[in-house]
């Protein structure tokens, strides 16, 4: 039986009224890490940039992802930050994000919120998705990139999500 391709939906937002993040570097490292692994043909990385709150539902429906990876800013109120129609920051309310994942959870097996203070939203999403990764405090660009590269590299070599998570955390420790 042929194993299904793992669809990764990489969502990025860096609104014009927030500090610049190296999101392009992060997705480049993820892509390179996956392409260099044994199971590179088992992953399909789809990227969407300048994501707005209104885009989420359509992107989930269109791509039917197995992994949703958000990279960008998080607020001190523990909300990920997307863009508004004018490119400025738009926090995503936790209850709305949780409801979105509860309604469109069919394919989603893992969610990575690679943004500062995303732990509370991760906990809410965990009511509906088995594997969720969020950040409890500030995370630097360098650490976010190091984590993502190691996490997806481990998945690409056939490791489970827990091991991939642990290797991502270890890479942060080794890099800093």
C-alpha cells in the first residue's frame, strides 16, 4: 500500500507595523532540510505569505494539510498575529482559532505555532488536534529557525513527532 504524502502548510505573516522576522530563511531551511532526507518524496511543502485572518479557512479547505506551521509574531496576550487588509497587524482571537481547528481538523495531525507567547493558543487547539507545539515565551529568529530545521529534518528521516520535537529543542540548546 502506498503511503500518503504529508502535506505541510507553511503560513507566514510579518505585518508592516511589527519588527522584521527572517521568515524566508526559516522556510528555506525547512525546505532544504526536507529535500536532503531519506523520505523527501513523502512531503509536500506549501507556502503562503502575508496571511490574513480571512485566508485561514480557505487555505485549510484548499490544501487539506496534515501539518499546519505558522511562523510570525505572537502577542503578549498569547495570540498569533496575522495581517489585516492594509498589511498591519491583526491578532487572531484564541476562541476563533480554536473553533477553526475544531471544524477543519479532519486531516490535521500536527500544528506548529512558531511565534512568541503562542502557548495558550496551542493549549486551546490541543482540545481538537493531538499534536500541537507552541512557545511559552519570546523566541528569537535564530532559535525559531534552528528548531524548525531540526524538527522537519527529523520527520524527513522517519522519526516520530515527539523525537522531532525533542531534536528541535536540542538544536536550540546547541545553537545558543
